[in-house]
C-alpha cells in the first residue's frame, strides 16, 4: 500500500518558514554591520600608528636640534664667552628629550602591534608603515567631503541635521536588523498562536490486497465441447487473487484545551515584541547621538587644523628668527630652546588635529552606514 499526506493549513509551520527567512536576513545584516565597524577599527588603528610614528619623528628632530645646541654651548663655554650653566641647561634638556624619544618609540611600537592585531596578522611580523599624517593632510579635500555628504553639516542647536539622521537610518544595517528582529518576534508569536488553530491535511491511501492460495490451478471448459476441460496454472499476482482500494479525504487535528498554556505563551511573545520595539527606539536614539557626535568632532577637528596650520607657520618663522638672532649674538640660548619647544608642540598639535579629523571622518562613515569619500589607502609594507 501507499499513503500520501499533504498539510494544507498549519499556522505554526507557515509562520516558521517566514521566521527562517527573517533570521537569515538578520544574520546577513549583522555581517554587513560588522564589516563596516571593522573598517573603522582598522582605520583608527592605522591613524593611531601614524600619529605615534610622527611623534617619534618630531622628537628625533628636537633631539637633533638640542644636540647642536649642546655642541654650541660647549664650544662657547670652552672659549670663555658663556657661563657653564648654559651648557648644563642644554645637556639637561637633551637628556629629557632623549627620555621622551624612548617613550615615543615604545608607544609607536605598541600602536603598530595594535594595528597588526586588528588586521589579523602575527604581532611579531615585521611591518613598516609607508604613510604619514602630514601627507594625509595634503590629500584631504574638505569641499569633496561636503559634496559627498550631500547635506548641511551644521544642525540646529545640539541636534544633528535631520538629513544626516534619516540617511543613517536608511543605510545602517543594524537599524534594519532591529526592524527584522521585531518582525521575527512577531512571527514567533504567530507560531505560538498557531497551536491554537487546527491543522488541516489532505490524504490519499492506495491499497492492493490479495489472498493467494498455494494451489492456483483451475479447470477451464472448452467452449466447443462441454465435456472437455483444460488445466490452467494462474500466477501469484493473478487478478482473481488481488483487490485494489483507494480512499481520499481531509483530516483535522485540533487541540481544543491545553490548560491555557498556549495563551500564556502568546502573552509572553507580546512582551518580547514590545521589547524588540523598545530596543529599536533606543538604537535610533543611539544612531542620532553617534551622527551628532561624529559631526561635531569633524567640525572641531577641521577648525583645529586651520588654526594649527597658522600656528605652525608662525612657530617655524619664530624659530628661524631666534636662530638668526642667536648667531648674531642678540638672543640667548634659552630663547632658542623655547622657540624649538614651541615648534615641536605646534607640529604635534597639528598632527593631532589631522589625526582627529580623519578618525572623525571614519566615525561619521560608520555612523551613516555608508562611505563618504575615499581616504588615503592604508599603506604598510611587510619587511
């Protein structure tokens, strides 16, 4: 025999199929979001390594200038035209800078190790960065950034621009993931509700039943001679021994009473749906805050870059003038050291502003859920 059964209506099973589709979509959106976050983490680690590397370079330049000052002071003291305190002061400053250089080199090594860890290569792998924040600053195009954003970066009061928030809600895959989570919980509720409804199935039974004797021989009368008979051996599946049957119909299965268990589970699913809605609302507020903070950080860093550019130019000119006066004998060495310190600090402040700008730009890309403008490629070389 053969029995065929096909479910025509099962609320729980049909809802489960929709739930599987939503769960797959949630997983895909989660992967996309993780990719976007990882891109930002790699950029942030790369820019941090560049800043640490540039700190080493600036400190090395300061050490070189101070070594020259020590040589000059030593010569002047030997000639008897300068007090010994001038040489001692230069030597003390040199020792302090050498200590700062050791610390800067250590921080640069740690930042590079962090970058290697983020991009997933062995920490002991020899890597050398080939970029710099100064070169990166030269590649920045603020007008292009504004054009790619497509909206006014200045919000009303402390609120982020509406266009920016709407764009983030449109492109952020984690926000879409939150919406899908609500739908998944609604489907889960429908699955639970399905247990309160009947299951309707169609069935068809095909049967072939036989009673086959051991002796299947029979006598057959000759049509022309009623007194003449012939012997016939019938096969095992002869139609005289077998009978077919067919039945089709519908079956209904319904759990009429389960002690209110299903209704209690439906009420619990209602709570879970509401919880998913609240989480979506919280995520929306968080996205709004992320966009607002990224825009503020971007604007602040941009203003600091403009300010530090002018300040760095002034510090360079001041240092050149002090050096010229020192050669002419109209300036004291302490003035040259102060001008040198100001120049180093101005250069570091400028590089820090560039670092903060590119990090804020990457944060804004992550907050919006889409790329804004291609930044300089992350360059590093395996030695």
